[in-house]
C-alpha cells in the first residue's frame, strides 16, 4: 500500500500547521511521498508567499525596490524554521534568490521558490529526503508537461527513495529554466507523483473536509459528498465547483488512482473520495451535486425540415469555427438547433456570426439570447432512474424560474438547464431543496 500526499498552502502556512502535517504523515507508514505547496494564508487578510514572490518580481521588473516585500518572505520561512527548532539555514539560498530577482530572473522561477523552500523545510522537519522538482518534473519546449520523461525519471528516482518530499507547482524546461504550472498547480504535481509511483491513493490535504453538494456561499450548510466519480467531478468543476486544479485529475484518472480530499485541520473527517468508475460506485443519492455558472449566450436556429438536410449541423458549427468560437452545449430538435457558447467568445463577433449563418445555413429564424446561466444537476444515481428531470423542472416551476433550454448529456449523468442569469440563485436553491438528503 502506497499513498501520495499533497498539502496545500494553508496546511503549511506556519509552524503549527507543519506539526499537524507531520502528525498526519507519521500516522501511517504507507504515507511515503509528500508534495508541498508554498506557505498560504494564516488569516483572512494574510498574503500567500507565492503572491509575495510574484510581487517582488513585478516590482523588480519596474525597477522599484522589492527588498521589504522580500524581507517578509524571508521572515515567514525563517519564522517557521525557528519555531520548529530546526538547525537548517536557508540564508545563503535566500540571498541567491534575492540577487536573481534583482538581475531579472523569470517570474516562473521566482514564483517557484515558495514551494522550493517550504518543501526543503518540511523534508528537514520530517527527517526524510528532499527531491527537487527541477530534477524530476519535465516540460516540453512548448511548455507542456512531458509526461513520458517525467514518469520515467520519477519512477527511477523514487524507486531508490522509500520516502521523499517534492515541491509542487514547478518543473524544468529542456533549456534548464524553471517553469510553473498555472496557479494552484501543486495539485498537478501530486497527481503526477501518484501516477509515477503507481500509488493506491492520492490524498489531497486542504482546509475543508471535502466537497459539498452545492456552493456554501449560496446554500446554507450543504450536505457533504462522500464519494464522487471523476466524470461527475468534471461536470461539477466545469460549472465552477472547485476543489482541485482542473488538470490534476488527468494523471491519476489515467491510472485509476482515487483521490481523497482531506482536511488538515480535521484529520478524523473522511473527506471526499474521487473514484474512477461509475459502475461499481452505487449510491443511495439521486444527485451528487449541483452547480451553476453565468455568462452564456444561446444562438437559436430554426429551419423547417432541418432533419432532412444533410450536413446542416456541421455547417452551423463550421461557421462558428471559422470565427474562432467554441461551443459549450448543443441541444437540438427536429427543426431546431441551439448553440450555447460562453458569451466572452462572441465579443465583437455577434453580428458577423449572424450574417455568416444567414448566408451559410439559410435559417427560417435565428435568435440570440444573452445573459443565460447554466445550472447542472449531476449524479450517477439518476442513471436509468425515471422522474429526476421532472422533479428538477417542477422545482424550478414552483420557484417561478423560466427554463430557456434543456440539455441532458448522453451519459445520463447530468441535466443542464439554461435559465436567465437573474434566476441563478433561486434556481440553485430550489433544486437543492428538492434533492437534499433527508435527515
Ligand atoms: N503556490 C502556488 C499558488 O499559490 C501553487 C499551489 O499552491 O498549488 O498558486
């Protein structure tokens, strides 16, 4: 049994958090590989070390003094070291980074130093080896993760290290320069390490006890999600429910490794399990989660006998493609097709596209409906169960929410309804009330 653990910034924000993290790691011998983030916020108005580093970089670029900001970073790391009673000294290395910033080091390099120092301190505190991501996480010259090389090198390096701490968030380009993932990217490193070591479980430790059925800023006290499949997670994260970096799913999903979202501040909570397969994950809940997102535009196209016309849908999509517009949903009827796009994609192109469509597909009518919100009701529990859609529509009707569009994915895993943006909150509340687990 082998577990890879990733600790987020709030889990490693100060010495007390480091102690909690060490207790978690030491509680199970199979918790062997640890990926660490940079120190995050200790309190609401606090700043993340990554943000401070990026500010240093921005200041230096404008030839403004950055020493005070850098001093705050040094103090955070030195404070953790002193508070943990470690003999480690990072003074010299901090000086090197400071000079590099003054000499115009890249923002990726500067941003990565938060993970670098924090992981070095954690490794020292745990008394286990530190493996620099620079030596095992590879990017291609185009800046994409080089999975093949990364996997091979990581596998070989870790075969010789029964335990290790690896900094998250960055790796190295073929020219030797440091490159980071996008923000929150330590989740991806954790997933990569889990894949390379063929781990049984990827534990992602953060400051919440897993995922909730709905956004707690909208729904009061939503029920927690115990188990969710990768597919369901994808549907919910697309709609804005965030627990993990979107790209973190791919490496572990490929290898069928489950992710367990856990809370460093409440380690007894079991958190949320994200598992590969729908089939063997039965559930007594019809709905796993509900999420919604604003900012969509629907293009409704109507034409008599559309169904009998060869290539109609293709010509519609091709028209959009030529203008560089991606589509999100595509519900259709016999004589109608609706293309739902992210409104941003249409900026400055709406009239052009309508004209193109008139010319290319000769619709009887074409209407554009802006300011739509999409609400996704997601759940493997609804597959082959009748009546779920009816309950969604009823709940919305009772709440006087007008449905502009309906789309059910072919996986039967979700029902997506398009509504007016102004009804967004009302809709989410109504659907949650309808499906919330009964106590
Ligand atoms: N420290 C980086 C950030 O703040 C990466 C991470 O925490 O995953 O985005």
